[in-house]
C-alpha cells in the first residue's frame, strides 16, 4: 500500500497558505473601504486606502480567475 | 442509439436519478454558508448554484474519462452491476438527506460500485489498497486540512478586520462569500456531473453501444448537466440547515473564511492529484470557522452524527448494492424487482420527509436549545431503517414499501407550494 504523503502534504500546505493569504488580502481590502467610508463621513479623502483596497480585490479576483482556469484545465 | 437494450435504458435513467440526488444532496456544500449568513436569499442561492453546476458540466470531460478506473476491474462490469451500484448510492443519498446529514455522494457511488462488484465477481475484484488511499485517507484528511485552514483564516480576518465595520464591510464579506460559493458550485458541476457522465459512458461501453475509450456523447453530457442542475435547484434544505446552522453559528466573516478554505482545498486537491471530497472539505471548513471565532462553538453532537454517517456511507451503499446485484442475478424479474424496490423506497423516504417539511422558508430556523433535531433524526432513522438494510426478505420489504407507495400516490401534499426535494426520482 502506497500512500502519497507528498501529495497530501502539498495539498495541506498549499491550501493553508492560499486560504490564509486570500482571506488576509480580502480583509485588508475591506479595511481600506471601511476606512474610506469613515473618512468620507468626516469629509476627508482616503485615496491611498481606496487604491490599496482595489489592489487587494484585484489580487483576489485574479485568484478566482486562476481557480476557474484550474476547473477548466 | 440503435441497439439500446432495456437494461441499458434503465441504467441510464437510474444514473440520471443518482445525478439528481447528487445535486440536491450537495447544494449545501456550495450554498449553506451563504444562506445561513444571509449573503443570498435561499432561492437565489440555489438558482445561482444550479446555473453554475450546469455550466461546470460542460467545462471538461476529464473526470468522466477517468471514472472508476483502478477501484474495480472493468472486466467484471455489466450494466446490471452498474444498476445495482446506483441503487445503493441513491438510497444512501436519500436516507442521509432525510436525516439532514451531509455525506459524500462520491463515496456512496464508490461504495455501490464496490458492493455490486463483490457480489458479481467476488472480493478479488476490489483493490483494497486503492480503497484505503482513495477513500479512507482522504475522508480523514479533507476535514482536517479544510478545517485548519478555515480556522486560521477566521482568526486572521477577525484580527485584521477589527477596525472594519459599517456598510463597506458588510457588502465586502457578502461579495466574498458569493464569489467563493460560486467557485465551489462550478467545481462541483465539473466533478460530479462528470461522474454521472462517466457512469453512463461506462454502461454504454459495457452494453456494447459505444466503442471502448470513447468520450461521453453529447446527449450524455447534456442530460447529466441538466439532472444535477435540477437537483441543485430543488435544494437539499435539510442538509443546508445542518451545515449552515447545525454545526455552528456562522457570521459573515466565518462564512467567507470557511467557503474560501473549502474552495481552495477542493481546487488544490484535485489539481495536485490527491482528490478530497467536497462534502468533507466544506463540513471541515465550517467547523474550523466555528472554532476560529472567539466564543464560537462547534456542536459536536451534530458533528459526531455526521462523522458516523461518513463512516457508514461506503459499507451501507455497498451492502444495498450487493443485495441489489444478487437479486438482479435472478434474471429480468430480479432486475424489475430491484427497480420497483428503488422507486418504492424513494417514495417512502419522500413521504416520511413530508412529516416535517424543511424548505427555503424555514431553512435558517435552527433551534439550538430545542430537542427538535435529534428527535427528528431518531424518528426518521427508526422509520426508514428496515428498507435499506433489508438483507433478509428483500421481496417482503419491497412488498410493504410498494403498499406504502400506493398509499403515497393519492396524497401529493397539495398544502405545500414549494417543490419537494425528493420526488420519486426514477
């Protein structure tokens, strides 16, 4: 009986890293947007926060696109 | 389609019925978290999942082409064997749906194939080591991998996002959940609709209608995709309730972390060649997300029932399939008897499910303190145990179930406008 520990290990590692990284990115994006929301309420602008937020969301969208590519491959 | 024998037609219809049960059984995997956190309205969620399942079915035929390879010797496969396997898998899917427990449809199908093969060709035809590496290890690994990832992701999103609040945050988590749930739906359509395509193709090859090594014909792809999408749209509300509300109480952040973890695990595992069950991954992710929030709890009694169901999936489906194959062995009337038994017990299970209807209107009403869930489960198990475990007196069981069917027909439950998740599926 041959259990493919290497494959299982890499599934574990990749899943952990990718999930945590994606969720972190997305949360940072949400942080940026909610900072902008507060800034707008106080009449300030938060251009940097918004740019950062959209950069984060773009990275997440790229990950989703890669996921769809994997499904089709 | 010229030389289309009756048994082949029965196998195709049964395979599509299995595909249909697969659809409503696994809606929860994609949509339980979005429904329970309120990111999508229940009906919208299942509609979206159904469409993505259908789309997914057309994306690739890779899985269909490798189905069942390695687990059993294809030489022993006759259409009757596949039919018996499907009977076992369908009944197990319906039974677990009735008690509202998520379990792997793939394991049910594999169990059915193993049981039917053993009954037809003996234990030698099953590769025990493949069983361990393809079924047992993944069943333990999937919830652990997805759970650990979801737990860390939940902790992280709570810590990083502690300053985030207001509309932007709510909207953001909603969008994130929908995106990850969509990805799971798409992956499910590709994987599970293809399993049915693979089964039908295998039957067509075994019956001599298709040349060996052919790709699934277009009508097979189309009908398999439609069957799974219809099943998904009906929604396995009982299982959605267990997964979304029963295991733990999910907040949007947790739903997002859980669904993202599940999507990642499913894609990573199928891409890196260590296939993990979608159901196991999602259940594990939901529990991990439950543990990741401060003050979050996992209801271990529900989880334990679910684990028991996972453990039973393969042997139970195998047992039913083996009995079905044995009865089929008596000739055409045996096959007919099994078909009648399948229809009758499906109808019986559906009838029992009407005693306590779970649909899109009450899918989120999980009463934590009440004894309602265990009461229903015990009652349901008590009520349905005899038919599937009917090793003795198959004919007698089929007879009683048939009477129940006759009783069930004049009462099509006109009181409920929502479509019943499990109509007589054949």
